[in-house]
C-alpha cells in the first residue's frame, strides 16, 4: 500500500501543470478527459464500448516498463488515479492491467463507480 501511495504522489506531480475541467462531469465526459490526456502522453487510448475500460494500444515507455513493470505501470496507474480524483466525476480508476497482449501491445485501464 505504501508503494501505491508513492506512485499516486508521482502521478500527481506529473499532472501538476495539467489544467482539468472544474465543473461536474458525466461518466462520458470523464472518460473523454482521461482518453485525451492519455493520447497527449502517447498511449494511443480508446474508450471501450462498455465505458468501463480504456484500452491503451501503445506504451511510450514499453521497453522500460517490460524491465520494471511494477514501477512504470504503477506510476501510470497513480497518474490516472490522480487525474480522475481531481475531477468532479462519478468514475474511479480501479486498476491497470499491463501487457494483456504483446503483439499488438495492449494494456487495459479498469474503471468503476466512485464510492
């Protein structure tokens, strides 16, 4: 759990200069903000049709992530959690499933209802 807190802190630091909407967002708007941010960072994201997942078709840090998956993927998860927590949104990031497939590369962000 301590490592998760550290990754969330790094994720928040990465996003400190990112301007996010301040108004209450719908589920779809939250998904759109997350997909746009991930796209700017080079992840080639796609909102899954079920709106409970974001499919990441590219990892800009793939080589390093394969060597240090827990660190790199943990930081990315922390960044996503920090983004969604800063939004007034009904969604929460509940997990990141790295390298579900290798060719092509696919990672999956899992979303759920904010409690």
